[in-house]
């Protein structure tokens, strides 16, 4: 369907961008798409897993956090491997007769970067949640979120190649701390433990994380817990209270408030947004 043909079918859309699809998709075993061409823009974000994603003659391997963008009429395929899951957020949109300066923003690139634990990831989930609800207000939220996502991705893309090289001594210590948080996310962690693990002071650890991770160590721990909770929700039959316990929360209500505050939706809404076929 051509972009112009979709406008009359979109309730509550009075101006661009026109979003014709926004969903989270859980690919079943053996699923793939080969040599597809669409007449609209596509943003594809990997929530979990791995897939080969060639666009034209350019091969890409996409993993959790990767955000891929392609233009109308670009031939592409999505090929998941049998041993790996593939959960993605797909956004399909166009600007009607208005010109969208995508080459100025993205310089002919498709893979825009990795946005795991980045505000873009939260905005994508929020957009899917709003898209499922009728009414002008929700559609305006969707449009606003899409433009913010494009702006954030463009800014990250523009600055990503100009970041200064990280000090060779502190980077291994940062990795050490991140690994420690990843290994012990299911219990309470004190900043003193991070000092002992790295040999760095509290203030230096906080500075290091803000510079290179964009958040504090405890905020990073929260993001780990959120993503572990998402993985458990997708790949297990655990109850919400069991998931909360697995990711370090003894009180399911505290876990629920944290999850909604950080993602913009409840774990129930996250699960209901999953599409399996």
C-alpha cells in the first residue's frame, strides 16, 4: 500500500508523521522474512536475541539494543537463527507529501547504533503502548515519541564517532564494576562493594559511570534488573512475584512501581504488547 493510500485509514491522524504500524513481535521458531520491500520508513529495534538483517547488498547482524533504519523501497530480509530468540519492536511510518531529511540525519547509514539501556529504548516501548490505545491524545503521544526517537538516534549517531578515547587504565575497571553488577543484580549491592572490587573511590566511580554509561551505578543496576525481568517475562512462565524475587525485589509492589517508572508501562502491559505471530 502506498503511503498516500494509508492516510484516510488512520483515525486521529491530522498531520505527519503517519505511523501505520507499531508493535513488539516475538518471532516463532523457523520464522523469517526474505527480500521484502516496503513503501514506508522502518525502524527495527532488537529487544532480545539475534537476527541477520541484510538491507540491499549490505549484511547486518543485529543484537539486543541495535536500532536499524531503512528507507522506502529498500529490499531487506530478517533471518533469525533457530538457536536464538528474536524479539523486536517494529515502527512503520511515513510523512505523506512532506519531505523528511533522512540523509542529512543518518548519512546513508542503516544501523544507527546500540541503544540498550538508553532513553530511546524506553521511548520505543512507550510508543508501542500508546499505539495500542485509541484516541487523538494517544496518537499525538506516538507522533511526539517517534520524532524524539529520530532526534535522539540522530544525535547519538552524529556524536558517536567523535567521542574521545577512554583511558586505558580506567576502562577495565569500569568493565569490572559493570560485570560485578551484572553477576549480582539479584541482591542488594552497596557502593562499598564496588570500591573494593575496582580499587576506585566512590566519587571516581560515580564520575566514571556518568561519563561513559550516562547514569549512576545504581541506576545501571536498575536497568539490568529491568532487562532481566523482560527476559524472564518473555522466556519463562514465572509469576510476576517470582520475577520480582529473581531480579532482587522482595516486594512485588515495589518492583512494579520501579518497572513502570523506568519503562513507562507495567510488566503486564509489556507482556500484552508481545505479538507471537
